[in-house]
C-alpha cells in the first residue's frame, strides 16, 4: 500500500482542507499519516508521497523537505493550500509542485502521478532546501556569536597605576577562547582570566559559556579563605607549603580564597557533570593586589604566560595543575609573582604560538618572547605588537585557531601607593559584595 | 595538512597508528574510530605516534574522550610520541592518565 505523509500547520492540524485531503488519499488506497513539523525532529518516516501545507511558509517548507533528503533523493513532494492561495502561489513560484481543492480521489491520484513524473526531472526543491538550511544555519551562528560576545566583559576595570588590555579574535563565528577581567573581594583585588576550551566551534563555545560563568560567579561570591570548603583550604595549605613559606598566607589569602574556590569548584563541577563529554579548558587565572603588585595565580594546563621585567628579563609562569575538567581528582597549587613598576604580564592562548604561516611553520614561543622583549611597557602596545607579528607571520594563510591575548602592565612611576581599583560603572554594579573583615594587612 | 590513521584489533587490544597532524578537522575521525574500538570490547588502546607531527587541543580531547569511553581501568599507551606532541599533552596534565613510552 502506498504511504502518504501530510505535514500540517501546527496552529490548525485538522483544518477542513487537511481532512478533505486525508479522506481523498485514503479513498485512493493510501495509508495516511498526519504530522506537524516538530514531529519530524525525532521520527524519520519514508513516505512515497509527501504533502506539505503551504501555510507553513516557504522557509519552513524547505526545511521540512530537507529532512526527507536521504542519499541524495527525496519522496515526491507536493504543496497544498490550507486556505491561503497566496501562500501556495509563493511555493509554486519557488519550484514546488502543488495540488488544490477540491481534493477528489481520482483527480488527486492523477495529479500525484504527474507530480511524480515531473519530480524525477526536477532538482529545484532540493537546491532550495539546501540553500534554506544553509541560511538557517548561518542565522543561528550569528545569534550564537552575539550571545557569546555577551560572555566577554563589556569593558575592562581601570586601576590607577596599571594598564590592562585584552583582545579576542575567533577563527570561526564562535570560539572556545575567552578572557575575563573583574574585581573581587569588594574591589580590593583584580581577577584576570585567559582560557581556552579544547577544540573549536559550537561545542567549545557552549562550554566556554559554562566555564566562564562558573569561574566568575564563584570568584565573585567567595570572600575569605576561611569561607571556602575543606578541599580548597587543603589545597591552599599544600600550595603554601612551598617556597613562599607560611608567612605569605595572611598577605595572599584575601585573593587566594576566591581563586582556589573558582578553579577547584569549576573542575569539580565539570568532573561531576560533564566528564563524559570530554571537554576541558586550559586556563590562567591570576588575582592581583594592585597596591603591592603581588599576583597569585593558578595555571591549569595553560601555555605559560610571560612576565617581562622592567629591565628586560623574562619569566614564564608554567602550569601549577592540570587543565580544568580533564580529571576528576585534579589538585592545584598557587603560583606567586610580584609585578614591580615597569613590569608586564602577557597571557595568551595557543592560537598565538601555534599560528601557522603558508609554509606551515609555527609562530612558536621563542618568537613571541622576542616580540615582547622588543615592545615597551604599555599593555595596548604589547597586544598590538604581538597581533602585528602574528598577522605578518601568518601572511595569506588562513587563521586556523582562536587567538586571545591579555596584557597587564604596571606604570613605571611609583606615585600611586594605596589606591583601590576604580571600577567602571558596570562592574561595580555587578559587584554586590558587602564589606567584609578588614584587609589582613 | 594530511592525516591518516589505521586500526588493528587483536584480542582485547586496539592498536591505532596515526600519521600527520591531529587537529580539529581530523579529531572527529579518530573519535569515531575509538568508538568503533569500544564497540569491539577492547580493554586496551595503543596509539603509535612516531609519525604524528602535531597534536592540537582537539587531539588531546580525543585522548580524554577515549579515556572516558573505554571501560574503567583500561590502559591507554602512547608509543613513539614526538617531543612536541608529548609537550602538548604534558602541558594539559593529562599525561597522568595515560602511559607514554
């Protein structure tokens, strides 16, 4: 028995036209099924004859047709008018075959046969369906890109005596890279994040949104190290067992609590809920005390940021733990570096050092260090120098990976000693932390 | 850049030879191959990497993916890993979960 599938407008799935069509098809010996477009998301029927209501509009009709494209072939597809002949005319102009009321069994059979014959010769609908689905896809990606932009800071906090600059250049519409800069502990510390979710494209972008949110939310809502869970406190003890010695604890703890809690908490969340999906993020998360220049950080499996001293020496900040989300039982230690007047910190994602030129060579860390060594102590200047060098190196080759860079520089003068970060309006509004215990110093 | 892979299953061990560059465009193919291997009930995965010249973060994700898909306690062994590739894996800290020879 031949099968017919009737795709109806969801608002009126049993309109008089549909019922009449259904009756006529059955009378002519068809097995008939009525569905709305949403039903086709999960089921994949293979009817001999596909009738689509013109009331769906051209775009949705093309998308429905697209679902039936199997191995380059489709069933015979015919449009029918629900009640709007104008909508039908639009479909016919676009290349759809059609039937109109009255739907009498004999007439319908004859029309279906001639539609089938014509169908064998025509590819218009297939091409149209492909184009419609491409447009739909592009539209969705544009939306995703706009939404992703909302997961990056709109503006960077401003600090007396410091310069901060960041840049984000995705290789595709959406990216797995991100950076973030925000104040914590009631504006007394500055959090800086550069992270790279493994892989590229939409999957990485979804995890970018999750990881950025977990990190920022946790860091903004954690006060002192006493407030955090036992695990994090234990990690801190281990961390400070190292070369810094116990005396460093009171000084660093103000920013260290939020830092550890954010990274350890995000890793735990990812491990508990998303391990199966095998996404992870490498990240550099630093917390700066703008008064002293002390920076505590966790480097979770990330390309080592580079500290360029005022006298030109360079230090790399290698990983202090694994990438976040890669292992269930990761432990992290804290790193510490002090930025003096004229010093700079440059953090970046692997898109910089793994940039390729036309001859397929890698940009590489030595070249990056060379560029940083040759470009003064201004944050914007550093970014521009690196960006320019990467672009020149890559030349006409295609940018293959997301590129994110962040620079923090301390002004050479020593005039600002006890100034707190001055926030942009947006960031202070977002920072509802109440006043807590006084600075342990 | 070109990428090739070839799998050989013997007993409960799947051996996959990779050559060329493992990045975002080749990673899905390797993930499919790993899924096939898991479907054949292997408990050990050996990757021959002496001809693999580059591995991006998408490639490291393949290793994490394999680690998740294989039964608990399965071993993943990397043989002949070039220094640059080994460095990429070490940076992420995932070398703790695999054996590199």
